[in-house]
C-alpha cells in the first residue's frame, strides 16, 4: 500500500475549508457532501483521515416501467492545495447505479480547465467509474465534466444512486499526487464512511393507474 501523509493532509484541509451543499429536501434530487475515510500513515503509524467531497446529483422522483430517464452526476472541482501537492493525476470517482435499471448510454458534458487530461467512463456491473488522467496543478480549479447517464426503468422498485467504494483497496475517490517539498509520489485512496451512508437520488417506479 502506497500511502502518503502530505497529500492526505492536503485533502483534509481542503475538506474542512471547502463549502458543501446540504441534502436537498425534494425527492429525486440530491446536493450533498459524501463523508470519506482515507487511510494513511502518520510517523509510520496507521491513521484514517476524514474527508468530504461534494456532489450535485439529479434524477426524476418517479418514472414509469420501461421509461428512459437520466441521472446527472456533477462533482465539485478538483483543486489540490499547494502546501501539500505540486500536482495530482489519475483521479477516479466511483458511483453506484440502481442494480435493476439498464444502462442505455452515457456522456460527459462540459468541464473546464482540464488541460491535457483525458476523461474516461466505465460501467462495471452496477458501478459507474469516471477516470481523469490529469495532471491537475495545485491551487487551480479543474472542473471535470458532468456525467450524464441514461437508464431504463425496470418493471417495479426503488432506484437508488449512491457513492461507491468499501475500502482502501476499493476506493470511491482517489488520486496520485506529488509532494512539493520532496518530490515524493503517493496515492490517496478514500471510501465512503459506512457509518454515514449517503443516497444521492431515489427514483420510484410506478405504473400509471388505469381508469
């Protein structure tokens, strides 16, 4: 495991200093901060940093069986703190899609200040993965494109989107960074706090009643 205190600490400071939206009250939409746990080391001893990353995710509150609908994932910009990072790269964000919904397609929309970074989307089972090669330099906002996914509703059920990840080896958010003080390279890998579960959106499948 390649752990690095400086990049992890930088993320911790970023999390405490950043602004995050509270969960929206309206069903079917979410604007929320995901609490992540980021295992690292302090003076050679294991330590877990708390970190939050904001996402604005939207989906309809209700759909009909077989209906095509979209979910949009909009993540807050990447902005590495220069005290702890010279630059970061190989950024990954992972989301959970409704297991019973069929993925009909997806696209990346917008984005800014991405430089030469290449973005890639993968669907693996009920997981949606957004990768960005970077590099993203410190102290600059790099706004990744919104990830818009088209789904097909099943015959019934409750369709939930959420952050993914279960451990250091199964991160829901990660990046690799370079320490500005010594040039060392290390990975920061974070997963959602299982004690603070988050739902982004909930969509009910409901057939129209016949009169």
